[in-house]
C-alpha cells in the first residue's frame, strides 16, 4: 500500500484502508508504513466512532428492507460490538439460515439461532493470536466464568500467582481483548465484546470446559456466594429492607453473570419470600414475578422439590393480590399492564423490554391472564381489555 500511495500524487487513485487503532501499537509491520505515509503527507486519518443503536438499526433496515424488532436489534447490538462488518456478516448469516421471521412489517429472530459467522470468528482469532499461550489459557478459563469476572474469582479458578495473573490481565487489556471495569475495592474485567468470549469458550474442549465450570462455581461460591447469602439473610431477619434488597440484587447479578442457574433460582425464591412476608404491601405483587423466574429456573434444573415449593407459594400470591387490586377477573396490577401491551399488539420480548422483565415471565403472565378472563388467544384478550376500558 505504501508503494501505491507513493504513486498516487501522479495518478487519479484513491486508496482506503481500515484498521483498529490498537493494531498500530501491536503490529510494527503495519505501524511503520502507516506512519511513513502520514509523515510524507500521502495519507489522511479519519477516525470512526462506534455505531450508535439508531445507526445499527438503520444498517439492519437497509439490509432487510424492513425495521428490526426491539428483540432483534438488542441481540445484534450486543453480539456485534456495533462493528459494521460484524453486523452485516451476522445479518447475512441469519438470512442464509432462514432464522428471521417477518411479523407484520418487523423482522424478528429466535435467540437460539444466533451464532457467530466464520468470517467474524476469523477476525477475532486474528486478535487473539497476538497473545502468548499463557495469557490465552487464563482467558479461556475466564470465559467460563462469564462475560464479566472479578480478579479474586479468576485467581481461584486458575490457581495462578497474583503477579502472573495481573501481568496477563495487563497484556489482554493492551491487546483490547479485555476491558477493565474495576470500582473501589473490587477488581473487575470484562471481555471486549461477546465474540471474544465466545471464541475462547468454544475453542476449549468439552471435557476441559466441564472441569473449568466446576472450578468456577466453587470459586464464585467461595468468594461471593456465602457472604452475600449471609448478608441478605441477616438483613431480612433484622428487617433492614433496603439493605436486604441491595444484597438480593447483587446476588442475582452475580448468579446471572456467571450462569449459576440453581443459585439464581434459590435467590429469586428467597427474595420473593422476603417481599411477601416482610416488605410493604406494594412489594407483594413484584414477588409474583420473582416466583415466576424462580419456578422457570428450578424446572430447568429439574429440581422437583423446589418446583413444588415454588408452586405452593405461588398459589398463595394471587389471593393476596386480588384483594387490593380491585381489577375485574382477579387481575393484578402487573397483569393489567401486560394486558394493555398485549392489546397494543406488542410481542412478549417487546413487553418484557418495556416492563423490565424476562420474556419467560411475560409468557407466564399472559398464560395466567388468558385463564383468568377465559380468553382463548391474544385477540380475545385484546377485545376484553378494550371492553373493560384498559385501553
């Protein structure tokens, strides 16, 4: 390219090259000719910022000729690091697989169909090749912990010396593979995009990955789990509700981040019990959502005794809520909110996004609503909502 650039002043020729700013530091073979071109005024630098959410939506719309749903936009936005190349490759991959569905004038996708195209994987692997083998092995173990992880947990998993671990983190940050997210009193790192973590995770053999998962669970339990459970348990017992709420939220975040499904279910169940029996009456309705989530997760774990316990508690909740709601059909305030959005034609993922609850919880709400109002489908539910003056 440098040789061609030297010919450009005498010829009607425009050359365009793209590179990551970190690559100038990491690759001397790239940095020297680029700097020489700048020095000789043969090139101009045009820094490109990361695409915004609206720009990502426009790019998808141009490719598909219809707007993406909020669900599809969120998934592509999170999966692609807002990189235009990654976005185009992922959209093309989904089209080729027939994974997109057109609902009215909006495209949607099954989350299970989202996988990384080979072209994007090659780009990520190229970045990882810059790391030494020791750092890459540490990052492979970190990928099992989650998209974000704390240094104490990683040290428990890797059993590495602290200095060696910190050096590896510094190398990964310098190569733009990790991003520091530390706060006061806590050393936290995150992978620079979902693709980096996914490549590292998938490149680890199944048997080895299983062992890493076991170590990660034990490490998280050792570093975070017991302390948090003791904290939210004692706070609730002493009726320090704000402290208990904060501790429950922190426990839920850690469990979700590290994929600890059973621990997450147990946290949600205990959180619901606290809100039912201790907190203000207005919090009781939210306990139903927590129970929904706990029940779904217990079922995923095939924890039959816990499922029975959650169902038994769940059956007590509607009777407490309908006494104070005053809505027809025994609907709770939350169910009325969901019903209004169903009547507005929203999908379950869109309802979940608007109400800050999971699509599975929305599905559970819709099922209960249909049973309570004796509606066979969403269209009949919308008619009921209109008749009752909810919309």
